[in-house]
């Protein structure tokens, strides 16, 4: 079926046609086709409902309730909750931070990515900056490239870290699992540098403050896992052999919060810094682990 339709509809890719088939948009003699590999005899009536892919449609404004920390004519600093996707993508075409920004400031529809200049993972909470003008966006992107934007995170990791350090390891896509990132051999991947220091030691765990020198996808999560201290609750970069304590079983995301953000104002050049404490789930996990000995609450 997909081969036949690809020949009949050359303006659409075969993968798009296969997606329509799986979504029930293709009828063969008025019955939905269930498989792209369905055989054709010849003489059948085929109907295809051609629909644009969500990625090709303009994002719509949606009221999602944005926690604004600071706002002026140039930028917005917000405190993103865990569980909120920043930008529409596969499986999350609406209900994202971008949709909420378009509702909060409709004029952001004229700015690429609605002014978003950096991202936080869906299940990472904390501070982000969004540009409200093209000039501000350009200035913030240049600051990120020059590594003058200060981004600090609190992370709860497995293991008792003994001293502060720096992880300087390039990152790139995992060779076989394309949704994951991985440390690469020297000369491959993109430069990635994470500084970390000890904020608090816990039984079997450590609260770290991590400072990004670069901002690669999943950088802190991959770097901490690489040196043997994976983040508590990380569903991707964790040691599957590690038994979860009762505290960890009640926590349903990676223990990572963007706690501090510093930059130069894109219009005035004034240094500006914002801080926000971690949300309640992070603080409850911290308290629970503080009272835990060998995985059991004392």
C-alpha cells in the first residue's frame, strides 16, 4: 500500500504516507488500512485524507500559567515547573511552554521559537530566559555562545562525592540509541564542560551545585553518570542495578533544578542575577534522604 501511494502521490514522502496509514487516514474500499505493507490487487478504491504534520502547523497560544520571575520590554525570566515541555516536538505538539508564551505575549509569534534561546529538559525545573524582541534574542544567543550567561543547577546524585571537580568530556548522540546522549572519544562530539561542587552530603547521596560552561543536551545528566554519580530519579542515565530506596520511589523525575541564572541585560548591559529555590518535590526528596540510613527512613 505505501509503495503504491508513494508512486501516486510523489509530492509526499513515503514516511508521511506510512504515518497516515497508521493514523487511519487511508481507506481501501471504505475500510481503514491497518498496515503500510497491505497488499494491493488492483481495481480497489483508495481514499487518502491528506493532513499536515503537526510540525508544519503554526503553534497556537494556550494558557498554561507561566511563573514569571522578571519581565520587561526585552526579556522574560521564568521558573519552569517539572513536567512542562519547552518546545513542541514528537508526541508533544501542544501544551508546551512555547504555547504558553504565545498566550502570555502574542507578539512573540514574530520571534523565532517564540524567543526561546535555551531549554530545560521536560522534567528539569528552574530558571529560563526568553527574549521578547529579535534584538534581545540575538544578544542573548551571543552571550550564550560567549559563555557569559551563568547557569547553576542543584542536583541530587547517587554516591558520596568526596571533592569538587570539573567534567570536560565531549558529548554527542549515542551510537545506537538516538534519543540519548553519550560521552564521545576525543575529537568527536561537541565540547562540554561541567563544574561541580558539594553543597551537602547525605547518606549514600550528595547534593551538588553544577555550573555549566557549555550547554549541551542532557549535559549534567550525562556527565554525572559518566563519572559514576548518576542523578537520582533519572529515567535514562541511571544504573539499572541500583535498588531504589523508598525516598527515590516517591520521586518521579531526575533530581535537577536550575537554581541560579545570571546575564547582562540585552538593552542596558547591566548584570542581572535571579535565584529560585527548588520546588516542593525536590525539597521533600532532600529531606527524606537526609533522614535515611541504608535505604530505610530512620
